[in-house]
C-alpha cells in the first residue's frame, strides 16, 4: 500500500484554495449589491446589526431579509438552531468574515 502524507496533501489543497480566494476577492463580483462593512455586537459577541458600504445601518432581521432576497453581496443565509443565520461566504479569507469586520 502506498504511504501518503495526508497532511502535506491537505496543506497543498488549502494553499491553492487560499490563492484562488485572494484572486477572486480582488475581482469583486458584487454586481452592484451592497456589502456589509461593519457590525454591531452585543457584549457576548453576537452580531445584532450591520452597516453597509452605502452607509445604511440594518438590524439583524432586516439584514436577514435582504440577504435572503439576494440584495447583499458575499453573504449566505443558512438554517441552524431552529432559525436562519447570516454568515459570510466561505472563501477562506478570515479578514472578511463578519466576526472580523470593524464595529460601528
């Protein structure tokens, strides 16, 4: 049986993905949609509001509805814990994750 270095193979895969994500990130495909540029958090770190690149401040429910309608770029809505949740697109770039955005 062939002896494989699974960790090395995974690390190569991950590096390739990060390089592609960086290129894709530079080719912003927002199609004129707004993007979240800042967040407001509760003391426990939960995000409760978003600020867009157009300066609009959206409560969580409004942001959720706009994200579901496809009006916000680079976010996904998924169902977990019995409710819908907004998250940044999984692109391998930590700096653009919602938790890493500046607070307003």
